[in-house]
C-alpha cells in the first residue's frame, strides 16, 4: 500500500520535547495554525511521533474505519482515569462491551430518566436567588452529578461517587493534560505538589467507586438504573462483568455524565450572557411552547431552537477538543501513507472552525443547524460526539438532559456577566470555560394567561 505524497513535519519542535512546549503554551492556537496546510502532518510529543489530521474527510476516515483503533496520546491518558471502559476500550473489547451498555441508553430508557432529570434541574434552580453571583461551572458540575446519581448510579453510594467525581475533575483534568503531553510516567510519580493533588483526588475517587460496587453486589440498589442494568446483563459469552470491568464502566459513566454535560451547559450559559439576540430568540421559543411550566421529554421536539443553541455551543467549544487513535496496519490517509502502530490525532475544535465548512466560524449562529441549512460537509466535520461505531452511546441521554436544563434555566432566569472578564476556553484534558461568575435576575414569562416572576415555583 503506497501513498501519493510525503508527509510534512510541523516546524518549530525543540530537542527531546518536540512540540510539547507549544502545546502547553497554547494548544488550540497551535493546532489551528496547522489548518490550511496538508491534510496530514507529523509532530513530536516528548519523543513520540504523532500524525495530526487537519481535513474533515481524513478525520471522518479515522473515526469510522476499523483500521484506526482507540489509542494514542488522548486515549492512553484517558485510561489513567477510566480504565478499559466503553469509552476507551479497543475495538475488539467494544464488540463485547457495547451490547451490555447500549440498552441503558435506549431512547425508551432515556424517556424514563427524563422526569428524574427534570426534578434534578428544578432542585438546583430552586436554590438560586435574585442578584446572586453564580459560579456557573460549579453549579453545573453539581447539577450533572445529581442527574447521574438519580438515573445512572442511583444507589446511595452513587451520589457520593458522583459528587466526588465533580469535586475531583478539575484536578484530574489538569494532571491528565500534563500526562498526555509529557508521557513520562517517572516524572508524574515524583512527589511534586501537582502530582500529589492528582493522586489524592484519584484515590478518593477509587474509594468512592469501590463503595458503589460493594453496595450493588450486596443488592442495595434500585434495580432500574444504568448500573443495575449493566451488572445484571451477561455478555455474548454469558459472562457477567467482574469488579474491574464494573469499576471501569462506573468511572466512564461518571466522567462522561458529569464533565461533558456540565461543560456544555456552562458554555451555553456564558455564551447567552454575551448574546442578547440569541437569548431573546431562545426566550421566545420557551415562552411560546412552555408558557411558564417546566419542560418535559415530550416538549423536546417542540424546542428546536434550544437544541440548535446547544449544538452550536458544542461546535464552538467541544469538551473533547482532541481525539486520538492508533493504526492497526499500514494505511493510506488522504493520500498519505501512515504506518502500522502510528498515533493519529484529530481535533474537533479545529474541524469545527473550518471556514470552508462553517462560514464565519467564530460566530455563534444556531441557525446553522436548521434542517434546510445543514450540509453533508457540516455533518462530516461535526465530531463532538465522535463518529462511526464508536460514536458516543450517551448522545441522546446527554442532549436530553441539556435541553431540559437549558429550557428550565432560561425560562426562569436571565444571567448576566458580573465583570468584564472575557469568555475564554481553558484547554486542559477536556475543554472548559474560563470566565467570571454570572449574576442572576429572575425574568417573567407567560404562564396560564398571566405574567409571573420566572423565579417563582411552577
């Protein structure tokens, strides 16, 4: 198998570290700077050669072809946290794990989760007060942890584990970012303050997960949540999951269920505070369709603009800003020969900002996602949920939670910036917003033919 072109190496590397310093300094700018050049280039990460994919068609091939398996810098580091769960496992293991996990995320099951999601959102928002300066990230972490502990891991120990994950994630994501870019295990075992914080957070999380497993094995579980379903299901060989496999799936669910949804909602609320025109259109849809009541699962199809806002937020700020794979055999990618065992990187953040696919890519425009405006190129370039057989199992679950949460919050509250601090992406292992608090102001919306304070109970 022979490619047609020589792969170009990214300039600017330094001895030993390669391009690590540029990635540590400003990884998003560095990756974006490669767009417009060849569809595939190579760079160095601490002695490791990595193939960076810049074109949407090539990225699509990486995500859908079985030649490219889970691995590489991002996935190898993700396994430090979640082990060999459904998110990070190899294609071979995925064939066994996916049938075990998929039923828990079926649309009928998500519909049953939706009232619990709504209750969690109402509880979180019910504690907000007029004029309060809201730490949006912490609030959304708390909300997402509550939802996970009511729907996915609903035994009492599940709530403690979800709260532990929410508290530990900032430290874990920072440490995992360092480990991804500098894959030298000896360095990360040194008794440095950052390493100690990371290992302490990881130990607290591991203890919480062990308590969850003990509780479920003892029969102290509700029986209808995701973890109960998973633990009661045998694989194709008739074998139930052992404790290590259960541990990995719990951590996968906690990491994805807390971080990604919380990040999406935090980004959305910060963005709306800067975009009154988009916010006004969102309010108009919510006031027209909900008239002051709490949204339900049945309302979601009637809230297309709410969903479009969230998809556009995911386009601009995908939590997983970098994906990685490893080639199982030599292959040709966009005309370039990539050897077997090669690490390959795709950046959804960069793909989502391709001006040839998304005109005015830095502008938040929910109308990009109107059915009549969505192009095949957009669908191919949008990789916030991955792609192919490894596309996120929890996409419908997460979007259901996000729509219900954003609809409830925006029906009741107007959030405004408390300072002039700009909204900026903070690239750790996942992409999180860096911004100041938002100030809460209750708004009014039509309800049963009259106007009422949106902060009141409904």
